[in-house]
C-alpha cells in the first residue's frame, strides 16, 4: 500500500478507535460511527480506502482523480473509495480523511463533541 502512514494518522485523532468485526475491514470509528475504512482482501492486502465526503466534493474529486470512485459497498452519494496504490497525493488523502472525521464528529451533539475532543 502506498499510504503506510494511514493507521498511525487516523489513530492519533481524538476519540478514534478501530473495529475489525465485519468483512475484513479495518474500520476507524468515533464512538459507534465509522468515518474511514481500509478494506482488505483474503490475504489482508488493502484494496480500497473508504471515507465520507460532502456529495458535491466527492463528485468533483471523482472527476479529477481516476483513483477516487464511488464508495465500495457504501452509499455512493456520501462515501468515496480510493485505490491504495493509486496516484492520490498523500497530502490530499490526509485532507480527505480529516474532512471525513469532522463530518462524522459534527453528527454528535455539541456536548458529546466537546467530550470527544477533550479526550474523555
């Protein structure tokens, strides 16, 4: 995989945990809500990275990068997948992962957001 830093990057975010219960995916969660996943094949080799974006941004990025496509096994309007050996620049992927994190975080109450960000 071209992005060996992804696990460390995501786990460093406040309130993030990992869940590997379903489909051989490494799911990155805030509470019970997933904001990103690294999908693994039968040999545990990543075949896509999935994250959530605002629909208009996801659509624009899909037109700009052939390695970004509608979310694998997910709602194709809100979720996007990225080929782990593709040409999406590292800094762009980090930006997209941050956006996904903040989109999911925004779905919590203000009180819960404050608790998560305080590390409680």
